[in-house]
């Protein structure tokens, strides 16, 4: 049971220690915050919501496919860091197990659910924030430096 006031869950009380990454897309953030709201009473439900959050994240990463596994495969084909792939697969598998119980039982496993929040934030940091920060700094370089880099990179295959 949950009590909502407009668009916020007011009961059960949520943990203010779990916050979404500042660069998390708004639609992903909604699922993340809903998972925060229920993690104390339903770690299994929180894990399922975090899996949904990751699925919603995929189009923001230009990796929209028929399912989350195929979307991760698209990212792998583009050169995804294997560590981030593992984080995505952990969320995918544990989230799936939360919905379709099998070998992993999250009914009383809040600790695992809490770690999943960290993984979602780590994925957002690695795949959205870090590229954004690097691109911002790169774009701020002087034009002559950018021209030199483009010339170097254009000649890289000719040597």
C-alpha cells in the first residue's frame, strides 16, 4: 500500500540516502524514485522497477531494441566497457528474477536491492555524465586546436 500526494509517495517513508544521479533522464528518474519509495517494504518490487528504469534508459543511449537484452547487445557492439555491460546484466537478470522468481529470491534481500540503485547511478555516470563532461571540455578547446585534432585524425589511416 502506498499513499500519494499529487505525484509523490508520502507513505511509506522513503530513504533520503538514495538519490538518482543528476543526469538521469526524467522518465528513468520516475521509476528510480518509485523504487526508492518501496525498497524498505518490497526489495523485490524495487529490483523490478530498477530493471524497468534500465530498460527506459536504453533509448537515451541510442540502444533501443525489442528487449533489454538486445539493447545491451547493441551497446556491446558499439564498444561498451565490459564493466558497464556487467552492471547492466546484473540489473537485467536480478530484475527479471524479481518478476519471474527462479534462483534469486529478493523477498527479504534489501541489501542486494540497495546495491542495484548504486549500479543504476553508476551506469548513468558512465554512459551519460562522463561523455557529456568530456564533450563539453573538448568543445571548449580553441578552434586551432580542434582543427589540428581533426587534421590528425583525418590523416591517421593514411600512415
